[in-house]
C-alpha cells in the first residue's frame, strides 16, 4: 500500500490459538466417568438424569467450543473428533432424559454403531498425536459396546461399556494433562506419542499440529 511519502509498511496482528484438546478431553473425562458410574451400578438408575445433565450442560458445549477452535487452528483431526464427541454426548443426554431409566432403545444402538465408525476416522488419522488417537479409538470402542447393549445383546455389554468408560475417563484426563503441560512449557513433559516435536508451519500463526 502506497502513501504520499512512499510505501506504507503492512502490519499483521496474530492471535495464536490455544490447543483445544485439553478442555475437550477434560469434559470427556467427567462425563464418561459419570455415565460409567451409572452403567456399573455405583449410582442408582434413578440418578441417570444427573449424568444426562452433565452430558448436556458440560460435555457437549465444551467439546463443541473445542471443536470450533480446532477448525480455526486448522487441525481436522481434533475438530472432527471433538465435534463427533459433542454430538454423541448431546444425543446421549437427550435420550437418557426421554426414556425410562434402565431401558434400551434399538435405534440408539444403531446410532452408536454409526458414531463408532465415524470416530474411527479421526482416530486413524491422529498419527501425529497417538494419545489423542487412543482417546478417539477408545470412545469408538465404547460406542460399539453400548450399541450391542442397546440392540439387546444383554446387560453384560453395558457393564463392559462402563469399565471401558472408566478407562476412557482416565485416558482423557491423562491426555488433557499432557497437552496442557506441553502448551505451557513449549515441549513435551508427558509422552503424547508425537513422532516429532511441534514446529511452526509456513503460514503465520498456524501450528503444524495441535
């Protein structure tokens, strides 16, 4: 751009985006553990509505925000995985509130099959962060187990899904801590499964990987 005294230097103001995975995974840890408590009988089925409120009021909105930040950060794996999880927990909350406690819904089982298959897409492509890959793959496994239960395979599948849900909660908590420490210190403090350290891309303000 030229002015009366010659070219005017252009200035670019950058607003670096924080890694959205920690908040998305912490929300997952809370809701997965809460639902596991119901599925394993630690909480009475009459309190399943509380789990639904956690899914609708905490997990779904936080993961949706994290997914939007992932799109802005140009990380399709984080954005896709967190978007699918946000939709999963929003749907789980609605179905839990709309059906009698302890009942099964075959249509919900079919939806779980589809969501499990969908989550395998970001899981298969998260090669740059294997901890995130494990979180998405474990979420997909939980979907398949719940699908079997909802489709009438027996209560044992729900129990197994609850156990996997507890493991998923612990794994998501670890992943959130590891990515948060990495963002704070600028280096990997806990293993996250990256094949190489994070390096900037050619475009200003864009990270190579979240």
